[in-house]
C-alpha cells in the first residue's frame, strides 16, 4: 500500500510538473512569437525609413548640385521639375518625422531641409525674375552652407539608431529562442520519463489485475466445490433422515389400522400429520439448493383449504391447550372449496407463522382469516390472502424490515424471555 501511494503521488507530482512546464513553455512561445512579429514589423519600418532617408539625401545632393551652379539654365519645364523635387524633399522629411519621431538628428534634418528649401526657392524665383545679383548671392549661400552634406550625415546617424534598435530586438529574440529551446528539451525529457513511469504503472496494474482474476477463478472454483459439497451433504442427510421417518410413518399407518378408541385415533392422526410435516421439512432442506438456483417448482394439485386448516388445528392443539390460548380460523365463503396449488408449501408457511405466534403469545390466542383478493372467471384463477394474528408482544417498528431477512430473529434477550426465562412474562397482568 505504501508503494502504491508513493507511485501515485510521484505520478501526480510529475503530471503537475509537466503541466507547469507546458504553461511556461507556452508563455515563452507566445512571448517569442510576439517579439518576432514586433521585430519583423520593426524591420519593415526600418527598411521604409532607410528608403526615405536615402531619398532625402539623394534629393538634397541633387538639388544642391543643380541649384548651386552659378550658370544655371532653367526654362519653364526645368523649373517645374526642380520645384517638384523640392516639394518631394519637404514631403519626405515631414513623413520621416511622423514615422520615426523627433530626436536630435531628425530635428537637424528638418532644420537643414527647411534652410535648403528656402534658399532653393529664392534661387528659382530670382532666376525666373532675372535678378542675377540676388540669384548669385543665394547660390553662394547655398554652396557655402553645404546643406546636402549635413543632411546626409544626420541621415546616417538616424540609420545607425535604427540598426542598433533592430539589433537589440534580434538579440532579445535569440535569447527567447534559446530559453524556449531549453524548456522544450526539458519538457521532452520529462514527457519521456512520464510515459515510462505511466507505462510501468499500467503494466504493474495489469499484472496485478491478472493475478486478481486468477485468484477470483480459484475462489470461484472453491466456492463451486463448497456448493457441490453442501448439496451432497444435504442429499445425504435427507436420505439418512428419510429412513427413520419412513419407519415412523409406516408404523403410524399400521397403528391407525388397529382397533383404537376415539381419543387414540385422534392422537394417531396428530402423529401421522406431524410425521408428514417433518418429512416435508426434510424435503424443503433438500430443495434449498433449488431455491438458491431459482429452479424451485411449485406443484399444482387439488386440495381442500378447510381440510388443511383442520389438520393445522389438530397439529397445534396440544401446544394451544398447554398455554390456555384460543385458536380461531375462518375461511371466506367466496373462496372455492377446492383449490389447485402446492398445499405442502402453504402448510409449511402457515406452520412457521402459527408456531411462532404460539411461542411469543402467553395470553389471548391466535386468529387465522382468509379473504378473496381477486378472481378471474375466464382463467379460473383466484388470489387469496391469509392473515395470522396473535396477541403476543409483536415486532418493534424498527425490526419489521429485517424480519424477512435470512437468519434474522428477535434480540437474544427477547428470545430468552420466551424460552428458559418465561416466568416474568407469565406473571404479567396483561398481554406484553
């Protein structure tokens, strides 16, 4: 039992450990997946911002080289294209700040791009209006400011910041992946151990079950052998008891054929009835095995109910007269005179009830009543009810249910009162 408890608790702890590890692994898996999604989005955003930085730098260098040329030749079509390029430079810068946010380098880019746009639009306006001195002044200012180089250097700083952030995300993902791999290996190891332990327990239980089945087969064989021995014993005892009983019945019949007076004839009749009843009891003992097997068959033979009751009255006449009890019986007039059934079984049931009533009754007596419960003329079947009522001590309410159980009887103290120690009840002034 102790080993079984240890095995059970070990399996419980192992199962709880596996469940905890699965939950932790699932947590790290979800966290790793979330981080991977985040890093992928970050990589996409980094790619987009790098492209935008590249465009800003390209636009800035291109516009600075074109508009910083003192000998700029720009017709209406070229001025429109240069204006569009300046607009795209400002647009990309605004989008960059919205996507990346404001920091030292993006503020510098925004400032330098704004300065380049202002100078460039002044150059185009003066060139278009033919104001060459002012045009030359703004061209010199644009070239001396070297805004394209400044914008490019700040774009490089933003790119480095993006690369560092992306590298940190990738490193964090690698750490999570390493932890997840470790937990997965531990989980796989514990799962293998759990499978081995559970398989061992199942095999052990199966082996125990097979042993139990084998023990049950042995016990069943022993029970069958005991049952056969009991049946054989009952058969032998019945045979041994029948021999003297048959002799008593035979001598009783011979005695009945001799010249007897009326009193002797009555005594011989009682003796013969008692012998027949005792023979029926022996037969009932032999039928015990049939009852247990559910194979007991009731006879269906004609008999007179009135004659059966008269024989019972003769059988118990001595016991009733010794205790000075009254004995009354009544048969409902609606009950047919001749019935078909097992008279011997009915007689034995009534003998048991009447003898028990006489045993536990000291004053008063017994009444036996019969009544017709129902009848069916189409099948000539009737159901009758028989009650045996005495004025004895009765049965306690809590004992009524157990009164019909096998081998059940009143408490030993009650039995003694009605056996060897009946004196107290005999001195009662009223029925007890």
